[in-house]
C-alpha cells in the first residue's frame, strides 16, 4: 500500500510526459502548416510586377518616343525664342526712335497697340505649342500603355498571374521578391515587337 501512491505518481508523471510530447508535436505541426500557408497563400493567386524605371531605360520604343518629345520641345523653344528676338528688335527700334525724339504721338500709340498685339500673339502661340506638346506626350503615353497592356495580356495567358503591377520609386510597395519580377521578359518582348515594325 505504501508503494501504490508512489506507483500512481510515477504513472501519472509518465502520462503527463506523454501528453506533453504529443501536444508539443501537434504545436510544431501547426506552426509549420501556418508558415507554409503564409508563404504560399494559395495556388490560385499569383502576383508579378515590373519595374517601370527599368522598362523606360531599356524599352527602345519608349526611348524613341522620349526623343521625339524632346525634339518637339526643342523646336518649340527655338520658335518661341526666334519670335521673342524678333519682338525685342522691334521694341528696341521703338525705344531708339523714342529716345531720339523722332516718334510722333500717333506713332507712339501705334507702337503701343502693336506691342500689345505682339504680346497676345506670343502668348497665343506659346499656348498653342505647349498644348500640341502636351497632346503629343499624352498620345505617346497612351500608346505605350496600350502596348504594355497588350503584351502582358498575351504573356499572362501562359503565366496565369492574378495581378501584374507596375513598380516605381513612388509606389506604395515596400517589399518585393525579385522572383516575381517580369521586367526583363517585358522589355525583351516589347523590344522584339518594336523591331518587327
């Protein structure tokens, strides 16, 4: 009888140890499955991204479009500078005539009207050129976006991504796995399509 309580205590201690081991193994399995689920949230959901800065740097058609916009901007600046120089020459002529007291009051009033007309013409031409540049830039952006979307639509038929997003320095993406970076595929495919033209 003396030993029964000791034997029961040893058996109880053994059962507690077995339960403890069983629970710890189940807990480890739960942790492993939770980590696996966290790493692979589901087989049906895949996301990829492309780096817009790299695309702009390596996509030939984009670089050509930028060169076209820059060329149009330079021509606009040259035209406005030429118009401004012509206007400044005219203004300098009036100023010299006024300083030499050879300008009549009627000529002064006429010069004032011409000056206002020149300012209005310059402002109107500048606005017209800026609007044309803006429209050209927006048309090129729209064209580039459509080509990227069309390529990605075909590309995604094989890859089956749920989302393909654009990454740039100003986006709200703070971490990204380079495994899902499809920029090189995108650049390669777009450049190949551009060379075919």
